[in-house]
């Protein structure tokens, strides 16, 4: 038995993940984090326990290539194409694909999603791009009255009541980051607050950061016409 994993690293932002295999996930993390080539550490986002990790990893890599050949990190170095285990996709979207794979294989119980710890959130906070505009629901095409879901506990839902505020239970309207702070503490035991609330909520199953990215891509395409 072994594992196919999804690792995240704040050095690469929210749009890249490492998808690889390991006999022991903790050992693999220590190996990666002993390197001095990345500013920040790798953390596990999800693991998938399988009998033949090499074969399953190969099939998953192939599936991602079939979905979009441009997702995978490839570059030409010294005249040769170098292919890496990094994919230009959010961890949430990658995990959704893993969930579909596990359902088809009939072993969804072997798929595990990790909760972020304080160290991971601290590193993510350090890499939030200060020059980027503050998030609003308009820039993600999320309407007033929309229901959002917390990714680490799908029973936790909130309603969009203003362009930059949500309503959760009987609480007064608050920013998405404020609600992320509250739920990360209550559901995950995190002591540190997040500066990036949209990465912890989905609308119609799609991460808000992915919706914003799609909106900005469409807006840029229109400007280029």
C-alpha cells in the first residue's frame, strides 16, 4: 500500500499543486522540506491510499493531461522537455477530481482531506499579494442571496448579503475573511486568522478564488479584443 498525494506550497500561490506518490507521506514531506530550493514548506492537502501508487499516480497524471495538457509543468531545458509533478490548478479543484476517481474506483473511504494548521496559514498569509484588489463578490459573479459553503465543513453555510459581506447564522454581517477566521478556529482549531477568506468557500461547488480567476481571465480577454 502507498499514497498518491496533493501537496500545497505557499511559494507557488493558490494556483499550483504537487501531485505525486509516496510509501510514507510524512517521510516524503520531510524529504521535500529539507531542500533549500523553495522559500516555504510543503503541506498535505489530501492523500489517497492505494495498492499500487505508481500505477495510480501515472493514471491520474494522464487524466490531468487529458483534461488540459497545459496544466502540467513542462519546459524545455538544454533542448529537452522537462516534465514535473506540478499542476496549474487549485488544490480544491484537484481534490474534486480525486473524489470522482475514488467514486469510480469504489474506494472513497481511502481519500483523506487535511485541515490546515497554524504554520500553513501563517505562510499563506505572508504570500498574499498586497497589490491585488480586495475581493468582492461581484468580481466572482456571485449574486446577493447566494449560499456559500465552507470547504472544511460543508454543514457550515453563509449567505451573501452585501458585495463584501456575508451572513452566518444569527451573527451580524461580516467579511468573508472574518468568517473564515471564526470557522478555522471552531472547526479546525487554528489560532491564526486568514487574510484570504475566499479560498475557504465555494459557490455551487466552485472555489471563490477559481471564480475570481475565471472572471479576470474573461475580463482580460475582452480588453484584448
